[in-house]
């Protein structure tokens, strides 16, 4: 798996510095990429991975340092400059045009022309050739929107190869792919690598790092930690290099699951056969007083979909729900809120914060919406509430008048948590509350969740990080392929077991409660 | 599956149909517009008995040549996800300017290029505001509309007759096989040429494809290394040039320029383009569709004058039709996104 | 100083003050107010009086724009409400009766409200883009008004109706009271209740607001209904001013003036944060500008050109791009940022 050591450096970045107002996003970072290798960039959120990629692809101008491509020093004034230098990029949210055909997306800007006009036949033939090179057999005239994200991802790579790319940058391409799609992507990546292209890869999934990488570069807080051959860096060491401090803080959170839950009383929320065609197969879920129920599964497994149906964010087309034993119709968020159920979406920016409103207004919004527009939360009441939650959750900076969009991700998440806690819910559904936030804020939020449950609030907790789910949850609902495949009481489950369950759909000695 | 309602379930046909829908879904609204046009033609013929005659259909093109030219330009802008409210006023301004220059004795060979250049300049100004100063297209073109309307009145407060033979020739010449049969005027030919050039530009040039790419996802287009800035500016310039040309054609049509010409024309143009199947969000639509939209608009006008009814019914009908199309588009989009 | 500069109302107020100063220098009589028979007269009073219809429309437009929408139909709605009211008065046996006039006004405004509700239905329930949804009525509305008046310009003689736009109370034009009352009612409704902040939330992030439990559908619907109602009232004032229902001329281009006033007042067309005070200033600015243009001897028909110049200046001053260029020129911060999107946020 290791590339031949004699490969020359195709990209050399030296002393790269990028300054944003108030922050040094990159500080004198060196980075070397060699032809025919898969080089993975590692680091926590905020480490500077995206910034480094954007410097390399010409999105951001650099404030200091040099970029040398194939021995020639370059200054990129835009993405076009970087592409001209042979650097092509495939972004996380596929940057293609879904309104156009597959073939066009591959060939845009490189169409075959005759007498000044595009020769579509030849263009599609050429597109098909590039797709076939990567083992893709797709109707080039079909609209891109009719294909899955995975296929679109591969089409984007094909496009990169049309431009005779010498360097291929893949920025978190796997975050929304399932296992077999990842396999397909990796096969293509290896193929491209073996043709001498240098691949810069970014991912959050550790397994994938070791599966595909030849070399790793680790960044932390905008600084270079070091470059390592993948085979020589053990997993645990990699994690501590990325995080920089020991995991003590998170481990110190004892497993709250040790507490016994009384499941004799009627559950706070009980859903039976809740489902929606094409979205989620009917599933049963119940949450009891003071209980944390984790939803575990991969992205797209149906865990978010189930949460949204429970909350009425999407409308279920089958099943029924009961709140404390009484039938309750929950088809809109309002219904859920009236039943004192709260929901924090995984997409903080698009479905959580109201960016141009202040921290205070964001906190009060939930309670205000509940009361209706006629009964405004008074100034004094608002100030008291806001101060209380800013202090209780440790929102930084503790300035209620700052616009929420200017806060870091972790603090935005705390504000959203405050918004819901202010409405005094009996059940709160948290979808990926710790995604993309720093370790300190993550620990704060986990601690808060455990504390709330201990005080009697019920919680549905969804996270991609299985450790986190196991640490907090009393019970884990396991999801796969848009359906619930089982339920585990978690105190005797290890991460490995859970992974196996998700992978195989069965456990050696299953403790199925359902 | 694209989520387009395919109800035909026959084994042999369904594969081909599915393929068609997966490849050509964006043509469906155009076909719907065409269907409406045909139904209108047939209905009008059945009701009046003398609707589908060469004379009526030929004058449909004659009477709406200026609108057709405007609609082609508007299609370019709407495809990028923008809008151009200035077209009616720019048409009026270039018409006024041209008429006054002709009155002052300038040769038509100078005046017409000047009119086109003025249109291009107005378009460029809108484009620069949109592209470089992040002004919303709605506001930028609104400013251009105000400016052009004011300038038109600055040229003259009253109408100016045009006596230049070359301009009048554009309208008065009828290329006709026999009396009472099909005919076409040079203005009509001009409009058709604009449609053809527009369609070719959009379908067969990188400029045209970049317009679709921008309308589909501007951010992507930029990251793909496509010349987004240049292309967007050019789209507004195309619309401006079309407005200038429409100024020439409209002047020929009325034989005079009046500063109040073309009030509300920008709305008619947008309505025609939308009825022709172009999505206002950009990235989907065809010049040919816009042409059908203009013909639908023209037919409604003709039908209403055949009925001898108030011309105010034209606007009401157009409004209702616009509503129908937008609702249908909305359903199509909702269905395909639910996929 | 810095805080004053940063205030959202700084530029709008500065523009208005500058206009008034220029006018006063050009003709000192501009700020003179004379008293005749207990009634105030003067150019400034005229501006206050004539701005009433635009004020009503712009208030509604502000709320609609705050929800991320736009209402192009206001001019057409004005034409309809005027046509309805005048047709009722014309058809009644007692055009001078207070009752007749009240009924006419109420019915005219109610019809406008219905049209506003229709717009709101298309936007909030059917989910059509606001520009298009209201374009439908903008196209069809004047046709409807023409049908109501039978294709003619209906003229009437009715003293009570005339009073709406031309009457005086306590020395000031009655129309001014109407527009100020509307400002106060809307301001109280938006700012004393939570309606304002909920409207802003919906305008900034509709989906997040829905999930937070905000009844965004009702708020958006209500905004269009309010806009229709206010436009209806404006239509009454307009027709009372000329004592005629002119379906083609009533409220022509007022939607554009209103949008301008809103933008001048510092409310972004992207929705979200809005400023009613800014809109009031914007309306007065536009009205003063129009009166300036008339005073300069420019034919009213050419006045759009000046409006265009003002629009361009204002949007350029508000343009983040220009501001950052200026800021960079003064501070020489960092080289060109080629991605306008990435702007201020710090990506990881």
C-alpha cells in the first residue's frame, strides 16, 4: 500500500500563513504532496484542514509562504489558476450542476468543439470514455440529479481527470456514502493514484484513513504537528496528536448509563409503527422518564429521519404516538412543542440558529414561539432567562447581544440547547449536538445531557460517534438501511459489539428489548 | 426515476419514456406550453371559424416581434437566476434616441448601431451592479428601468415620428407568396433570427452552457473554473442588446417613438418566458419555450380582440395563465425533490 | 461618533437632511410654513400630505420584505380598492352621505384585504416565489379594476370622500393623520408584541423558525394580508385626492417607490431585520426628492432618472464590496478575497 519512496514532490507548500480577522487560520504550515500517493490531512475541526485546501485550490489568497507546483512557484488568484496548474478538487457537498447532464458535468469548459460550436456527440463520447476509465457505466445524457450522491462524487472525480489533473483534492467525499459506495470510491482512488496522480484526502473516519492512506499530515490549531507514513503511526497516537491533550476530560464523564431507569410507568413518548414511505420503515420507539435513548447507525441509516418523524418535522404516513399513555397526534413541530417535546437538528446552520439575531433573541425564540406573538417575553424576564442559561451552559463570549452567527459552532450549539431548555421540555431530541465542535464544548454538552437526564428529563441522543452514544445512553436503538434493526441496553456493550451489530445486523448474544 | 408523473405502464413504452424523462425532463414545461398553444388555436378556430388563417397567424409574429426579441434576451438573464426589469424602458429609450437622431439627419447605418450599443451599455451597467457590487438583480435592473424611462423623456416629452425609409421598410415590406396567404416582414425575420441565434448560443457554445451552469449552481460553476463573472455580465449585455433591437423593431412597428412605449412590457416579457417553461430560479429553460410563451401571449390578445372584449382581459388571462404554470412548475419541482 | 456612524438610520437620515438643506438653500421658501384660515400650508406640509399613500404601501412592504418576500401587486390593489369605493359611491343615491362613504371605504379596503390574503395564500401555503405570486395580481389587478369601472375613469362628487385626502384637522392634512396612525399601529403591533422579532426570525431562517415552533405560515400570510389592507387604504387616499378611479394610473410604479423607500431605510431585500423608522425616513426622502425635481423645473416624467441615480448611490453605499474596498484602501489590510461567499466567516 505504501507508494514508492522515490516519488518526486508535485506540490510543496512552505510556511503557509492565512490570517482571518482576529484569527490566524494557518500559521507557517509546511505541506508536501508526492505524485502517486494518497496523502490524508488530519485534524479536528478548526485545525486548519479546509483552509489549507482552500489555499491550495486558489479559493483563499495566502498571506505568507510559497506554493510550488512541479518545481514552479505559483500565485493563485482564483480556482481557475489552481486548475490551470493541474490541481482539481472534489468538495464535500458535490460542486456540480445537478440541472445538467452527467456528460456535461464531466466536460463543462472542455467540450469538444467544431467550427466554434459544441459537437455534442463527440463531447458525450469523450465523457463516456472518462467515466469508463474509472469503471463507471452511466448514461452520459441522463440528468445528474437522477443519480445518487455517491455517483455524483465519482462524476466529479471523472471531471477532475478531464482537466489532466496532477493533483486531486478530495475534501470529505465519504461523509454521506454508505460502505459499498466508499469501496467503489476507494477503488477509483487507487486507480487514479496508480496512474501517478497525487491525491490529497480529507476524512473524519479513522478506518478509512488507514485503509487508503500512504501518508498522513496532522494539523492542530492552524499549525503543523507533523507528517507520518500511515503504516508507522498507531491509531491511538494519531488521535492524541490531533487532539493534543489527553482524552481524560471526556473519559472522566462516568457512564451515566449505570443509573437504573424505571420502565414500569407509561413512557414519556411511545411511538408504534412510525414510518414514512421511502424514508423510514415503520419502527417502535419508547422513551421513559430520566432516560437517555441513543440512536446509533451510520449517516443515512434512518436515525435522523426517525427523530424528525417523532418531532413532526416531517409527517409520518403510518403509526401512532402516545405521550404518557395518552394518544397524541404529532404531525407538525407545533404539536410536539405543545407536548413539551423539543428537537435540535443536526444541521445547526440551516435548521437551528437564526444567524442575524442576537444570542438573547435566539434563546428566547423557543419560549416566545410557544407563547405566541401576542404575549411578548418582557425585557426583564428575557434578561434573567438569558443570563441564567449563558452562565449555566458556559456560552462564550457571554455577551447576549452578539449576533449568534459570530459564535463558534460549540457555542451556537449551547445557545440552541438553551433555547429548548428554556421551554422546559419533558423530552429533548438532540441530533448530532456535538458534531463539528471542539473537544471542550463537546464535554460541556455531554455533561449537560447527563445532568438533565439525572434530573428527570428524557433525552434522545443521536451521534455518529458511537463512544459518545454508549457513554450517555441507557438504551440504544440501532438503525440500518432506513430501518430499526434492534435495541440494546448499553451498559454491557462495547463499541466493537455495536459496530458489529450495525455491520452485520445481528449480535452474538442479542439483548433485544424490542 | 425523476419523479415526473409517468402513468404509462406499458412494458415496451415505459423504458423509452423513462429514458426520455431522465434525459429531457426540462422540456416538459415547454411541451405543456405548446399543448396550451395548440388547444387555444383549435379552440379559437372552432369558436370563430376564421382564426387559423395565414393572415391571423402571420400577424401574430408581426405584432409580437419586439416581444419575441425581448423574451430571448430575458431568457438569458433568467437562466442565470437573475431578472431584468429594464427591458421595456430601455426599448423605449433607444427608440426615442434613435428617432431623434434620425430626425436630426443621421444616417440609419449609424443610428441603429448606436441604439444597440446603448442597449448593451445599459445591460452592462446592470450586470456590473449585480456582479461587482452584489446588488440584487431586481434592484439593479429597477434602477436601470427608472434611468432609461427618465432618459426617454429627456429626449422628448412627446412622440417623434419616424420617416426614415429604411426603418419603415422593416415593417411595411411584406414578403408574401400571394395576397391573403402567409407573409413575413423583415421585423419578423429579425425576430426569428434572434431566436435562432439565441438558441444556438445557449445550446452549442461554452458561453451558453456556462449560463445554465451558473443558473444551476453558481458556486459550483465558480469552483469548476468556469468564467462566471464574464458570463453573467454578458447575459445582461445580451438582454440589453435585445432591448435595443426591440427598440428598432418597435419604432418600425408604430412608425413613431413615444417615451411611454413599453410600460409594463417587462412584465409581459417575464410572463411569456415563464409560461414558456423557464424556471425563475434559473438553470432550466429554452429560447424556443420563450417563443411559444410569446405566441401564447399574442394569441390571447388576438382572441380577445376577436371577441371584441375589453383588452383588460388580456392581462387578467395572462395573470391566470402565469399562475397556472407556476403552480404546475411548483408541483413538478416538489415531486422531483421528494425523490 | 462611531456609534452614530454605525447606526442603521445614519445614512437615510443624512440623505433626507441633505435634501432638505439643498432645497432650502435653493429656495428659502421651502421650509416656510404659512397659516391660512387655521390651516398650515407650505412645501413641507405638501410633502407630508402627498407622502401618505406611499407611506401606507411602504409600511406593508417593509413587513413583507422582512419575511423574505416582496409584494409587486400593491399598485394594482390600490387601483382595485379605489375602483370599488368610487363605484359604490357613484352608484348610490346619496354620494354625500357619511354612511355611503364609510361603506364605500370599508368595502374597498376589505376587497384589498382579500387580495392580500390571496397573495399570502399563494406564497405561504402553495409555496410560490413571492415575485411571481404577486406578479399574477400585478398583471391581473388592473384588469379587474378596469372591469369594475367598466373601462372608464369613474369620477364622483362627494365631500366626505374628498375629505380623506384633502381635508384638514387641527391645521394639518387629514391624510397625514391617516398615515401617522398607520405608522403607530404597525409599530406597536410589531414591536410591542413579539410579532416583529418572529417576523425577522422567519425572514432570516424559515426552516429553523419552523422547527423552533414559530407559526411561520401564519406570519407570512399575515404580512401579505397587511400589505393588501394598507395598499387598499392607500388606494382610497389616492382616489380621494383626484376624486377619480383611474385603473391605469392609480398607484402606477408605487410598488417600486415603496421598495425603494424600504431599501433606503436600511432594510435588506434579503429579509430579516427591518426598520419601520427607516422606512418612514425613506418615504419622506423619496417624496422630498420628487418635490425637488418638480421644483427644479424638470418635467415629472423625467423624475425616474433622478430616482435611479439615488437608488444607485444608495445600493452602492450599502454594497459590502464597496465598503470592503474602502476599508481596505484605508487600512491596507489584506489582498483581495476572491470568494465573496467565504467573506467574514472563519472556515476550519
